[in-house]
């Protein structure tokens, strides 16, 4: 038995590609690679910028929890000074020295906080801003426009211009005319 060998099919003829088509194909591939490279470079630049910002924020605000505790101590010191008896002409010398000493300590303490990016603002007389103030009460007032802070129970504290602790305030509201006529 003799088997006849089947002829091996011939490989398909490569299509004739002109040099212009080859150049066009390579130019398209080159443009595609350039686009990918530019996108990659832009992404890396964005990543560097984002990382730099995150590192800076971490440096500026890493002490935020500690700063809140320190601010509480500063508020308590201020409350203590405010509760001392008012100055009188005939007050004992020891009371005058204590008051002056506590006021000096408070000035030095607040100065130290400010040098480290912690600032306080007295909101009394300002327009209420929910981003900086916490309204504890509203009070009718004919002397102040509605929405004005007429009393601050505590001050606004910021850490590098970021809210650390809102001020607790009393806000003016319009006087009800029906109440005045009664």
C-alpha cells in the first residue's frame, strides 16, 4: 500500500505592503506611544503634587488632637481670669498680683499658641457663620441686625486656618412686633 502524500498547502502570500503604508502604520504607532507616554507623565505629575499636598497637610495638622486639648486649657485659663473679682481701688495687693500674674500667663500662653499656628478670634459683633460658629441660643434684639453674634461664650479657634473649635455664640434675631404691642 502506497500512500500518496498530500501536498502541503502553500503559505498564503504576504500581502504586498507599500512603503507608504508601512510608514503610515509606524507613524500611527508612534503617535499612540507618544499619547500613552504623555498621559503617564501627567499622571506621575498629579501623583507627585497630591503626595506633596498630603505630606504638607500631615505636617500642618498632625497635632490637631493635641491642639484641641491645649485650646481647652487656654479657654479654662481665660474663664478663671474672667471670674476673678473686678478691679477695685481698695482691693488687697495679693489679689492684684494674682490677677496680673494670671493675665501674664494667659498672654504668654496665647502667644505660644499663635507662634505654632493656633489662633483665636472673638466673634462678637460678626455675622453668624455656621462654618465657624455654633449657635447656642437666639435672642431677640432691636439693637443688632438678625444673624449678628451678640455674645460669645467661647472663641473660634483655628489651626493653620482650619477650624479647630467653633465659637459657642448667642445670635440676634428680629424682635417679634406682636410681643412689643402686648
